[in-house]
């Protein structure tokens, strides 16, 4: 149960998957521990490349609304930085990123010829505390300085994209695969921490096989480990 980008997976998130697997085996399902046949680092980098480009396009659209050229003071510093990285991204890089998605989709299609489902934690860590993911003072200073100087291309050459991928996707390294390959996926409330925080389990199926997900969810909803969010005051009212 490794993170596709090599980052840490919390023990509670691992336990959520293991508990689900044990239940499924008791219900007659055959389970094997395998890794998705994709390059997690390439997927993460291609995702961020597209995200940078989308942010740059968004800032251009903002200028149409403002009726003037957008400046760093019009958006949050992180948004401005992402936009700079997008403006430093070439059309070639954009297209190559899209091709990585196509490659991953094909690999997962082959994977699902053998396996009905691919089960992972939904997130690699339990829910973060308010403010926990805020940039540190030094990071805020760096982001602000880089944004004002417009050093997007220099940051790319310095390997900042890989660093951003590691930091920003460390908590969510699993869910992006389904997003990029067009596969149906569901997050099931099957575990919680000792403090009562929710820990989801993600299940992916082949493209067009939502029916399998609904069938599996129906089975699990009748099990003893299904967490009824309506009865947990931390999850909802």
C-alpha cells in the first residue's frame, strides 16, 4: 500500500484499507496486493503541468473581467505563482502531459482486464487541522518574492515542479489517477481514527463500470464496518 509518489501513508489510512480487504475476503471476494501499472511521478508532474496552464489561462480570463492587466495583488500569492509557472509552460509540455494521461488510461484498462477493482486509501492522511496546510512564513516570503519578480521559468529549471508535486500531493496521491484516466471511483466511509475523524477507502473500476461500484457499495453498506455519517457529530448533523 505505497503512495504512488513515494510519500508517507498514515497508519490509520492503511488500516482502513486492510479492514475493508479483510471484510471483502470474508464475503467471498478474492484480493491480491498489487500496484497500479503507472508511473506515479509522471502522473503527478503531468497533472501539475496542466494545472499550471489552467491557472495561467484563468488569470488571462480575469484580465477580460477587470478590463486591465492582472497583477499579483489581484489574487492570492500562490495562485499568482502557479500562473507564472503556467506562462512558462510550452505547448509541447502541455501536449506531452495529455499523452501521459492517455498512456495511464490504457495501462489501467489492461489492469482491469484482470482485476474488477483497485482499492486504495482515499487520502494518505486523516483530515488536516485548520491552517495546517498554510505555507510557512519563509514559503510565503519566497512565493511573494518570486511572484513580484516573475521568475516562473527559473523556478521550473530549478526543479520546483517536483517539489510542489511532493508537497501538495502528499495528502492526495491516490485520487488523481481516476481523475486523469476517466475511471469511475468512489470513496467509502469505512474507517475512522481513534479521535473519530473519517478515513475513506477509495475503490476504482474500469471506465464504464459504475455498475460494479454500485454493487460493491450496496454490499458494504450492509456490513458492520460501514460508518453512518448521520450518527457521528464530527462528520455531519
